[in-house]
C-alpha cells in the first residue's frame, strides 16, 4: 500500500529563535493554514508549544539543566513526542515526554538514553506537584 500522505505532526526547522507566546502560536497557525494538522514549535531552552488540529495551544516549559550539546535535541523532542502518541498518550503527555527527551539530549553529549529521559520526566512531574 501507499504511505499515508497526510502530514499529522510537523516541527518547523529554524523556529528555535521564536519565543513563547503569540508569535510562536501565530507561526504554527500559518503552517496549519497550509494543511499541517498539528504543529510543534521547539522553543529551545524555553520548552515547546503544540498547536493541535483542535485549536488547543499546549506549552511545556523545559526543565533547568546545564546544556552541553544541542545537536539532536530537536529530533529527540519530536521522537519523544511521537513515541508517547504511539503508546496512546494525550497531546500534553506526549509534549511533556518530547520536552524531556529534547532536554535530556541537550544536557549531555550524544543522544539521551531512555533511562535519562524517564528520569528527567519524573523530575519535571515532581516540580509541577
């Protein structure tokens, strides 16, 4: 069969300079106007914003930590998000896992391990409560 031609999630490259708030949401909605259903905007050390096809804006702040290397952090964010969605997670849960994955990768040299991502996600949840 043919692969699904509908792009469900999109993370724009070069959006790292966008700040949280109206500008990030506006940039995401412009992409939605071109047919993208869900847009994830990586905001670097600030966190990430998801604008869903239902019009929801979900922001997850990045945890504090010492950045050692940002190579692969954006890809890790998207991979963490998609992995959580594949397991049936909500958009919020998936974005939290994505931010944890991206941050864990930025806090080390090379890609973060699953254990490092889970540990950081637990710390993020503990800080919220």
